[in-house]
C-alpha cells in the first residue's frame, strides 16, 4: 500500500483524484467541486450566513461616528487619489476625536516609557531620563518574562491597577480607592460593554432598561441593540447649555416602567457630543435619584481632563458619592470609566483604559472576572500606556518640567479652539452653538428651511444627514449628523471635532460658513 501511494506521488497524482495533482493550483480551482463522469453537475450550495439568517441584533447596530458619511469620505479620498477633480484638494475628517490623526503631538514622557517597555535594551541608553526608566522597569517586572508580549491577569497587571487606585485617590482629594475594584480595559468602550453585558437580563416588561442621554455617544445605542436591552432616552436641555435636568430623568424612569425594568443610568461627563460639564449639585441630584430608584450608575468620564470654561470644574461621581456619606457610598452601585484616548494624551491607538466598580455584589465580582477572562486580557501595551497617564512625572523628577509644559500646551490649545469654534459657528446665520465647556466637540443646531427638509425626504435621508452629505461632497469636510447621536424631534445638528490645528480649524469653519449660506439660499 505504501509503495502504491509513493508511485502516485511520483506520477504527480493524489489518491482519490482523476488526473495530476500539482502545487499552486488557483484557489478557485481548489475550491470548485470535482465533477465526475456520469454525474450531473450540482447547483451551488446556498450560503449559511445571509442577511436574513444573521443575528438580527447585529443588524440593528448602528455607529454613526463611522457610518455612511465616513464611508463616503473614503470614496471621495480614493477619487482624489485617482485625479478626479473636486472643489477641494483633501477630505478633512472632523468626524472623530482622534487627536494624533489631527496632528496633536504625543506626550514625550509617555512615548519614552512605552519605547523602553517595548524594547528594554534601551534601558541602557543615556538618551532616556531616569524617571522614565524607573517606570518602565516597574511595569516590566510585573509582566510575565519581563515582557509586554506576555499575557497579564484578566483584571490587568497588578502594579498598574495599584497605580490607577492611587491616581483616583489623588484626584478625589484622598477618597480611598481599592485596586481590587479596578479593571483594566481595552479603552473605555470595552469596560462599558462588559458591565452592560452583566446588567442586561429579563424579557418583555422585565427586560433591562438602560437610560442614556440624548444626544448620546453612539457606543451606547449600539451596545444596547446588540444585547437586546431597552434603550430609555432622557433629553439634555439644549436651551440651558445641554444641562442634565433631574426632573427629565424622573420622567424617563416613570414612563420606562410601563414597558421595561429601568435599572441602569448612563452619564457622560464632560458630555459627548454636547461638551457640557455637570455641576456638583447636578451630580448629587443624580446620585439621590439612583438611590431612590435603585439604578446602577455608569459614569463615562473619559474627558475629565478636558474642561475649558473658567466657571466649570470636573467632579467625579466617585468623589461626590463618597462625600454624600455612608448611606449612599456604601449602597449605590457605580462603575466609572477613563481612557488613554482623550484628555491631553490622545493615545487612541493604544486602546488603554480602566473602570472602577464600587459596591458590586461579591458573587457578581467573580462573574465579572470570569467574563473578562474569556478575552484573556486587555493589550498589555495599552495597560502600560494607562499606567503612564495615572503615574506621570512628579515634582522634583527629571521629566516633570517638560511634561507639565507639554500637557498645558495641549489643553490651552484645545481651550482656544473650543472658544474659536463656538464664536465662529455663532456668526453663521441659521446655526446656533452652545458654549463648549469641555470634551472635544461642538454640536451646533441647524435651522434648516422647510424646502431643505422636503429635499432630504425626497432622497430618503434624515435632513441633517442630507446636509452633512452635501457638506462633504461640496467642501470635503466630514462631520457626523446629529441624527446619529439622537436629538429632539424636529431639531437638526451635526457634531464636529475641535482637534484640527488652529489654522486648519479656521479653514474648516470658514468652509462650513460658506456652504451653509449657499445652502440656505438654495432652499430659501
């Protein structure tokens, strides 16, 4: 038998085939079913996965920040590369908060530590400061094999979780934080998704309801669609600088009880896309409501370093919860989130983040760790980047002066651009923009004439989608329509980032102004 098989191989054939077998056949030939003499050719087998058979919850997911407008922007960029003439020479992607893609320079100290962690041979180099080497050695010693390439514990590298806890305690004026309540995540999005997976349960009127602000960051609506949770909208007050009104929250909870079990309340502070910063009084009121209505709080605080208005201050939910006393601090369940992607760092690509979860049931803590262990661990490089965010140079260390200088330069530049954006947009007839108190975006309101709304409907598009698509095609400016974030019926908005360099931002805003004036004339 072995000699016969060897003979087949020598002749270039394979047992069970009719004809020579050769390496390098085309993939199409390799995949095509053999048609044997005397047998009829079979019809192609139907696909198992089709739009009709796929998970309907995935079909329901939408994510406007990278939706149809962005796909169209990619098509236009390819056309420009092929030499197709447009009224502009480049597409400016003002749709997403990607700081370094917009030209923001990385913080030197963070990149130095990351370089040392990635290539430890550099620890012998005199080109790197000792405080950066000290942090890199500490991180590497906590990694398996002293390498970022090893897995970490599912909850994250222990020493990094300790550094996060110490950072939270410093930020909150000494309010204690337990490293065991810290979970390192793949950006804040991963933490938000994970905790929602555990919270969502039930069916019919007992299905979990999750209160989210409108306008909202589309991650929330996307995850709720995927999990089959009930999205419960509460509206921010646009006429009051997008403030959160607790009476509006009460209305949303009361009405939700008629068709679901509202038990989760999501807060984004500072706001995305709206840029508001919540007052301490507002946060206290929200915590009182969560206690009364038995709501699990999710505090998305990734923009906590991005506060620009002189009369605004960031207050963490953890700090306010603690200061309300044991009745609240020992009972209200809270998960709060932070990230390397925003702030002054802008390290989106590292996908570093953490969540702190307090007052979690002991058995649920075990379930959370189990769920996290399924994906093994977050990227260890992202964990290291998060460590540098929470453990930056201290006064007296070699890198402190440069670090402070770079951090303040980024934040002051963002504050300048926030005011510039607000002022220039408010000069455009038919556009109203609230003050940008924080975060990285403006969410101006469009006062569209009825004929423009009718034209949009004729194209089967939401009016602000129609507007933003025209803006992209005629100016090369890519922004996101407000309908992708949610808005009160009959109002129209778009979200634009303030991240481009000042001169380019002025160009962007001037193009928006020119386009808008022409748009109003066309549909007057």
